[in-house]
């Protein structure tokens, strides 16, 4: 721990503990389940379509806001102030789901979108505060500590909420629906309470006082930087190919995470089995990401990313074609967990090895923008399922066809990744040949 800053570092890390509850309990778990079985007045296929549209709308708003909010964070206009605004918006929207009546799917979807925007935009300002609590030497440790606390915290609350929904009578609750609504309240309270230390003890470094004019200039500068970075990227083949691959397979991963519970419900699996599968994914993903990192040093980063994508292709293909039992679903969830953490961690390091070291911030900003626009998958899944039913497929088959469409993102992503790997190796060979030629010329 950093000498003299222990309280500040732990206070910063606790925000990860606080907001990760939304990611697991609401985003991946209970909202997809409850939207289909309680809030939605539509049938299984139409509810999948609306859920996909909700994810797309939230993703689009987040992607656009991230460009502006990131510039404001850099301008020094008060990171904690903006973080607090989006935190309250996200937590209050989540809590308000408790009040939404059965069948009021539009209200539920709007609150879900607002909660999602609050979660992601507050996270942007939380990330930007890392430079205020850690120096370059300690930044990796502090960032990893926050990630670890977030992982542990989200699992603790999620397990509690799963038990509460499975056995509502033990908690004096009427039924499962009442328990799920209470779970939304627990997420909001957890999020707010564990955020308090950040506002009390994390101090922003003093910067030049920002004005509205300087903030506007910062936003304008951000778009100029994006344009310049993009111009540089399209001139380097391997970077452009990898970013195409990243956008495609990351959209596939995001879609799978967000739509897996909805798919399980559509083909008749119980909520208990689906929640169990999510818990298993959390326990498998973290050590597996470390294993992927270890193996990448021996067989290559590109190969391990490709292996992760192939795992998703296998899981999606088997799930859409052959999965019949809840045991199948749980086993496939565990297999998915093997690839989930590794793909994201190794993609970041693969990109880091391709970019100029002196412009890493500029390039990683663009990398994150690409990730923010990986939002197409959920609406594709819903649209394909709805179209399949319209041409005569029964509901259970339409749902399987819908989720299988995610493979398009994985297969295209793998294609561009392999192309990028080929371009990278060719560049390495050309670079060695040029150095050898230069050496022979000088001697």
C-alpha cells in the first residue's frame, strides 16, 4: 500500500466494490430475468427484442457521452462532482425499479437504460481519479486491488440476493417477485453506501480552475485528437485490423453476457439454474484470466485470444443447437468463464504492444471508444429471433437461432484477428530485414 495514502487508496477501491453490484445483479442477472417474466407484457421473443433495443440504446448514449465526459474529466472541472451526479442517477434509477408494476415494461426499460448510463459514466470519472490516488509505480497495484474488491463485493451481494429470491419466506417476503424487487433496492443502497468513503477521503489534485470556455476547448481538442489518432491507425495495417477484430469479438462477448439469461428463460430453464450459472462464471473467470496471461507468455498473446474466441464459438454453437438441460447451461457457463476474463485482459496488452509508447494515452482512448461502440449484438439477437418466428419457426427454435447469430461477431472477429497476426509477423520480418540491411551497410 502507498505510504501515507492507505485510507485514500482503500476509499477509491471501495467504489469498485460499490458499483460492481449493479454489473452483476442488475445488468447480467436479475433484470433480464425479471424483464421477461414480470415487467414485460410481451411474449418471450418480443421481450428479447425489446431487451436488445434497451441495451443498444444505453450503449449508444454511453458511447456518445463518454467522448464528452472524458474531455470534461481531463479539463479538471471536478471529477467527484460528475461522478456523484451519475452515481445518484444510476442508483436512484435502480431503486425505482422496485416501484414498477407488473407489465409496465416500458417504464422498466427506461429506468434500466438510465441505470446503465449512470453506472458507465460514473465509472469513467472513477477511473480518471486513479491518477489522483496513485503514482506510476503503484498504479497497477491500486487498479488491480480495485478490480479484485469489485469482483468479491459483487459476488457477495449477488449470492445473498440469489438466496433471497430462492427462499423468500426465510426473509419474510411474499414471493420471488417481491424478493427480486428488494434485490434492486439492495444494489442501490450498496452502491450509495460504499461510495461514501471516496467522497470523504479521496482528494483531487489541484488543477488550474476550469471555465466553461476551457471545458469546451477540451471537448473540441478530444475530437481533434480522435481524428488524428484514427488517421495514424489507418496507416498502420496491423492496428486497423486488430481494432476491427476487437470491436467484433468484444461485441460478441458483451452480447453473450447480457443476453444469456434471457436466452435461458426463453427455452424454459428455471431462474435458480440461471443464477447458479452466473455465480459459477464469476468464480471461474478471475483465475482463468491469470491462467490466460501465464500461457500467453509461452504460446503468444494472439493465439490465446484466438483460443478464447474459439471457446465462445463452441459454447454459442453447442448452446444454440444441442443444449437441452439446465446442467448443459451451467457447464457451458463455466466454460465461458474460462475465456471471459482472458480475452479482455489479453486484448488490452496485445494492443499495448502495437502502439507507440509515448502516445499510449491517446491510442488507448481510441481503443476504449471502439469498445464503447460494441453495442450492436443485443439488438441483432432480438431482431433475428423475431424474424425467425415471423417466417414460421416456433418460439424455442427462434430463440436458439437468435442467440446463434452472435457467432457472426465471433467468426468475423477471429478472421480479422488472424489477419492482424499475419500482418504483425510480416512487419516483424520486414523490420528485422531492414535492421540487418542497415547493419551490413554501415559495416
